[in-house]
């Protein structure tokens, strides 16, 4: 058989029957195979020639398949490696993924699952030859700070795996953008990317939305419905605000990740699915686990690889570059002339702490484009909500010159402070509800237990954008 132009796969196993089965399956995919019966033979063959994929059993006569995974990551990092695990041995699969394995497949081998895994690994090998690890078009991680350079490098690395990734960071830092980049940079780029906001779906509808249902399975189920998980077939399922998943749905998500199957409501059998699960939240999952509000076993399954997206204040040097890119996009979107930014405005942006991070920067610039009359955005156009300064030491000297005024101010302070605290609490509750509903005011009002008109009035009164 001519193997010169065919991708080559190394199968590492001491069971001749399994090697024969895998080799036959891969030959039908127009792939060539070679085999090794133990760790020493596998290392020798990997050193001798180029392989496009290594598929290894976990239990080998002279050691553990995990040792081979670690060695490949150190010596032949360009070769994707997948592991064959015993059925139900989730811990070993997770350890392999943490060490850098591309993916895993369980015994007894499902040949359909195996073919999909191998196809993605071969496609990934083709992509590794590209000069740029991240896509050149579409949304990008902008900035030349060390924090952003490190984030881009990490995104490029995890894109080469099929392991679940958990993305953390404050609200507005761009967690969904990071998830999209992981998808677009990996072997699943040609398949769907399906984002799901777990906090925006009512608990009673979540199972149907995620996993689908069969006609007649409950009142109102007038037709079969394909769930969001199956809509992501071959691609990526991104679970935003995964901490908001109810406990009964956490059990079903755990099964999806471990068994790679779903069962639509009313369906008698489980349906195999091929999706990579990415998740994100601004909450501390380990604290939720400690308080019994998030399953520990699910936490360890979705947090195989963790990526933290830095807050904007942690890479403030990127603000001018970010602002320029946003102004170009915003002015193009609304058909306005591209405005300039004064030096004073740029300095003010870099001093500002941005509690709402990149999302707040975009909102500020969109408002500034509408407010500027001269075509040059100045400090006043930004309308930054700068924090109130602490009382200066000189305030005491000033008080001696105006005792009556000071006494009146002192008398008013407790009431004013209480009012400010109540407004801050109300503002925080409204902002949280808006974020959970992706800024759908009707849904946010329902979540807060008030009318749409009342919410609109409070948003305006409290100055919430």
C-alpha cells in the first residue's frame, strides 16, 4: 500500500485485535497506520519519523499511557495524541486532557466516535502548519500588553485540544470573545459555535432548550424540537454563566461531557453527540462548590483547563488601541464620520478604572460619538463616572472658617450616605438582572418583579446605561 502521501497514525496498544480494528477503520479513511506494543517502541518510532496523530491505550506493559502523553508534549508537541480509556474511567481521561491530550475515546470502541476524533486531529495537524495560530479576520484580542500576549498564547494552545475549558473573569472582560477564538482557531472552526446564556433561560424550560424534546412529551410539545446541544453537533457549545445552571441540569450536563450523549425529553434512548464544551462565569465556582450550590464532579469536568481573562484596569496600556478599534467599528456601524480623540480624553480613559471593563469602554465611546459636536471626542463627551474623592486633609482647616456650614453638612451626612448606599444596592441589582438577560429590559423587569415602565424609570433615574 502506497503511504507516501497519506497522513500517518501511530497506534500504541498491546492487543493485536484492537490494533487490527483501528488500522482497518483508519485505512477506510485513507489514512496509513503504524503500531507499537509498548512505551519504548512508541518513543523509538516517534523519534524515527513524522506522525500526524498518536492514539495510545492507557495501560501498557512497560508503563502508563499518561507517561507517553507527557513525553509527547515535551518532545513532539506538534503531534496530537489521543488516549483510549476503560469505560467509565473518567479520572484517567481528565488527567490525560490536563497533560495535553487532544481527546479521549472509551472502550469498547465506538467506531463512529473514533472516526470523528481522528478526522479532527488530522485537520488540526494541517492547521498547525499555518504561520498564525489565531484567525486574522473577525473579532480579535486587541492589545500589546504582556497580559494580552499571554492570553493570546494560551488561547492558541488550548485551541489544539478538545478538552473542556472554563473561562473566568469579571463581567464585561470579553469571555465570549475568548470562547469564539478558541473555536475559530481549532479543528471545529468549520462547524457551529452555539452560545447559551444559562442565566437567561427559565429553569422549567432549560432541559427542553438544551436537549430538545419529542412531540407529545409534555403539554405544548406539538412537534419534535432539536436542542441547542444537538445544534452544536461537530462544533462548540459555549455555556455562559454556567454557575446559574440549576442542580438538576448540572447532572445532565455532567453526563453530556462524560458519555457524549443526550436524551431529549420523551426520547427512550440516548443520542450520541460530538460537541466541545466551553464554559464561563464571573462567579467563583470553587466557593459555590463549597456551599453546595455547584456539583464538585461537574466542576472538575468543566475546569480541565482554566483561562482567566484580565480586567481592563490590569492592561490599561491597551486602552488607546482598544478605543481606536472600537471607534472605527462603531462609526462604521452607525454611518458616522470617524471622530478623533483629544489627548485629554485619552488620558482620562487611561485613568478611569472601568468597573464594567471592555463592555463599559464600548458603551462610553458609543455615547461619546453621539455627543461630540466638533468631530473630536473630549473629556466632557466621555461622561466618565469618576469615583468621589476622599475628604482632603485641608477640609478640616476649611471647616474652621465656616463652622455653621460644616455643622449643617455633618448633620446631613448620615441620611445622604444611607441614600447613596440604597441607590448603589438598587443599581447593582438592576445591572445584574440586565446582564443575566443580555440587556433585555422586559425579561430583566420580570426577573426583578417590577413592571417594564418601573424598570425604565429606575434605569433613567439611576443613570444606568
